């Protein structure tokens, strides 16, 4: 499918499948994929490894921000897709651990850290042809993105997806606990002071509660064809 040089911003609630969708879009259109959550997670891993966040999640923000350039956080693409690196080390797995998942929220509320991540994303997306997922991409980081998607799904369905994912990793969890965590994260993401999760006025909402990834691809191709004119949409 011929597609113009655009930025596709994909925001939405946690566990709505933003990254799977964004990765597939990038693969299909030959765009780069930028996972903004992975940058917040990478910053968190760096803070943990340099003892800049304690057991109570208190962060030495000033030192962390001054040291971040040496973390050299970036993305590299191999046959499996885009992966997150700290210098020459692939940190894709480590940043998904439970410990990092628990500590990333307080890190992501710090304005100086948000500025660092925003700057990096704008630099990486300057040539466009990029799909970027997160919470504030269409509202704050790329307010002029040509296509903005806001993803939602029923909390129970998201909790079920998350539970299956955790069970796949060998973790035993109760559905009620996962649902409570999904709802708590929705609340934190939408109520924090710095750049809360909000749907940009010009974003198109996608509720994928009952949609497969293939159906979502058909949906976005039609949207692109409608918005950018008659391209050779493959259905
Ligand atoms: O999407 P994720 O679970 O990998 O995101 C990790 C954390 O980073 C989560 O607490 C939300 C936060 N985040 C954010 O505040 N802004 C973004 N653009 C992306 C993620």
C-alpha cells in the first residue's frame, strides 16, 4: 500500500494491544516503530542499576536526568522487529519484568524525564514514516501527527488478555487482581499531572474489544484510504 510520509500516533489505555498493532502497521507500511513506553522502562532500568530509585519508589530525579545521556537508549531493528537497547546491550526482556513494571509509573510522572523522552521521540521521528505508541503521543509529543488513533477496550477484556499473557510467562494470577491492576493503571495514567492520558480532539477512537489484529489492519487501511485519498489499499 502506498502511504504518504506521515506520523501515526497510537495512544490509549494499558493492555489495549497498542504495541502489537503499532508493530504490525510499521511492518506493513515499512515505517519505523517507536515504543515510547519502552523508553520510560529503559530509564527505569537505568535508575535501578544506578541506585537512583529506592524501595519506596523515591527517585533522585536530578542525578538521573543528568546521567541519562550516557544511558544511550535507542531502538535497533532485526528480523523480529524493533528492540530497545541501552548502549550495546539489548534490554527488551529486562524492561518487561515485574520489578520494572512496578517502578515505571513514578518515573513516568516526573516532568524532567518526560521532557527527555519527548525530545528523543521527536528526534527519532523527525523524518516521519513512523508509528509511535504511548499515552500522550497525539496530544503532546506529536500534536501535528497526521493520523491519531486512540485505543480502548472493555476493562474485563483487557484484564483477560493480560492474564493470558502473564500465564504464558508462567505467572499464576487471579482475574480479580489483574482487573484491579488494569483499573488502577487507567486511573493513574488519566489523572497524573504531567501529560495525562487524554484522547486528542482529532484522534479516531478504536474499540478493539471484539476485533482481531487482522480486522484492525483492515480498519486502519480503510481509514488511511479515506483520509489520504485513493491509495492502492490491499484488503
Ligand atoms: O506502555 P507501557 O506499559 O510499556 O508503558 C510503561 C509506562 O510508561 C506506563 O506507566 C505508562 C508510561 N507511559 C507514559 O506515561 N507515556 C507514554 N507516552 C508511554 C508510556
